[in-house]
C-alpha cells in the first residue's frame, strides 16, 4: 500500500481485555467505566427515545447513555515518541483517547452562544455590533475548556446537520477533503438575520510534551440586516502533558475580526500561560475604527467571561494602577524553573475570577456545565445533545450524517469493542472506495459545498452550494 492509499482516519489499537470495565468509587484507579451519577429519567437509551416537549419546545437530553471510558490504562507515548515536530493528521491514535463526537459536531459547538449573533443583528451601532461579534468569537472556543478527548476524524463525505428552533438557527457541515482534512460548514438564522460559514483545516503538531492545533481557514459571519460581513480565524489550541501528568489546555495567538463594510477591527490577544500561570486563559484586546483609533477595550477569560469598557476609562484605570505599582514588592523570579525534559508541565493555577474595571459592561459569560460533565468527557449541556438520535430521525437524515456512524454510536453507548471493530471496518471500506476511484481515474465529488474564494477576503474557501434542506439525498454516498 502506498502513501496515497493509506487511510489514517480510524485505527484504534483498542484491546478487548480492557473493555469489560468496572464501575469505580471516586478517587480510585479504574480499569474501565467511571460511575455516572445521574437519574434514569435524564438518560437517552440506545434506541434514541425522543425527549418530551415542554410548552411546545423540544427538550434535549441531559446525559449520555453511558459514562466515559477511563484512559488511565493507555499510554500515548508509544505512538507519539517518534513524531516530535511532525504533523499529526496521519498518525493513528487508540480509540480510548477519543470522545464520542465527530469533528463536524465539534465545529457545531460554535453555535452554543448563538444568541450573541442575534444580539449583534439587533444593535443599531457598528461599535456595539462588533462587541457582540467579538464575544461570539471568544465564546466559540469556550467549550474546549478541559476537553482533552480527540473528536473522531470525519470520513470523506460525512455530514452533520443541526436544527435548533429554540435557538433560531440551522447548521450543515460536510467533510470535503481527506488529505488534507478540510471541514466546511454553513449556518443560517431561521429569521434570516445572519449567515455563518467557513472551512476548517486544523494542523496538528506534537512537540514532545504537548500537542498543538493550529487553525487554518477563514470564518465568516454576515449580518444580513446591516449588509455587514465579519471575518476571522481562531486562536491556536495546545494540550499539555499528553505523555505524563495531568492534561491541561491553553489557547493563544492573535485573532483579528474585520468588519468589511465599516472598516472596524477588533484585535484580540489570547494570552499564553506564562511562567507563573498568571496569564492563563486571559483574553485582552480592543476595537478600532477604520482610522485605527481605539474606541473600546475588551478583557476577560475565554473560560469564563468577557468584559468591555470605553478606551478613555480603561486608560484612566491603568494609569491609576501604575501609580500604585511602586508600593507593591516584586516577586523574585523562580530560579528553579524546570528545563525541558520528561517531567510533566505543572498545571497552572488560574485565578477564579476576572478583575472587573469600574464602569465595564458584561459582553458574555460561559454557560454552567452539567454537574456530571466530568464523567461525560467534560461536555457542555449543548454538546451532550449533539449526537442525540431521536425516533424517526433516520428517515429524514441523509445516510452520511454523523449520528449514524456506528463507531461513534458504539462509544457513546459504552461498547468500546463494537466501536473499535466498526472503526476498523469503516477505514477499510474507505480504503477500498479510494482504490476503486483510482482504478477509474474518478475524482471525489462533494455534495453540498464547492471550492472557491471567500467573497470578502479572496482567500481559498469552500462555499455552500445550497439545497441541503430540500432533503433530496438520493445520490448521497454509502460511507458507513
């Protein structure tokens, strides 16, 4: 098999000896399952029983069908030790390090705080709209906090749809390329107030003790009422201690959000952790007009909240703060800092709250996670509902939808052996499909997106072809 034929999407390395599993008491080492403390009334069975409705609004599930599998018995070092500095899209990982979601569903988590888009659409002034758009851009990465599981790589042609009438949007995504892996998405407001679209090509690298995910691709938000388009890219995400020690996540890098109609720009700095962890999770930035005059300052944490204040008040506060600096004794630097070695990176202790400058206004606050989140891959309530398969859904979904993937469904239901077997079957099926296309010199044809240029930045992008919600799925490929 040559490099073109290799399919790295779904190799598992999972052993049946480890899948029998035991439920454990807290603070004990486990060899299988972890107890999930939740009422049976909140569970969604393997049959995908439809949740009840309240006041005409559908209620979504609040727990997964089975608790997460322990990763304590698995070592990723045997896989990653030869990959330092390499790109990881072709490196296979054991299924134990996955979470029961496809990357297409992970992208859908951008929409958890979609109310910020609705709010921006209703605001009369461009400065106010940019504040809400900036809050939405930060909120889009908030669900990654403490999420150390790897989503399943989408199969070529895989799709995911989500319609949330209660939140006022519908969403469609498709895996449009396998090498390189590219996921395209399109979302629209049910009240025709916005379009949100883009294509994501995450580039993963292993750096000895950490895995870095560098986002590639442009994200575009259009506020139709105002004839405005905003574009940006996400910050870099880094997972530390993938070999030894406690896993922890940080986001860092600069995010620039541009309003292509008015010229307003928001520049956000996602701060790296720093030596003493003082900057962990912090976000700071400003909004400027087309003449680069600073109008508004933004600060907070992507794991917690975002605040904003006018530029003059911010500078006045900082000036007063600097006057008091001479009264504070500087802390001596830690001369015993560990050198790069096999020792785990210390998990920084983050401040619990953000220091709020007087006169600031709250732009966004993270949603509280469910009490059993730690036993559900640290999912948010929104995330828990993403793979929900309700009665009768199979008749309306295309056969390519993530919810129908048997390996993800098996993992969600706690059947790790089935998940492993199905993953291997799917990868062999895709290898065979690729070989058949090669024999016939046939190109893969995407169904819902086509390659083009972003209409606002001119950069390469994947654009929505339309008609998905007409539900003509007769020519969809058989990928499962």
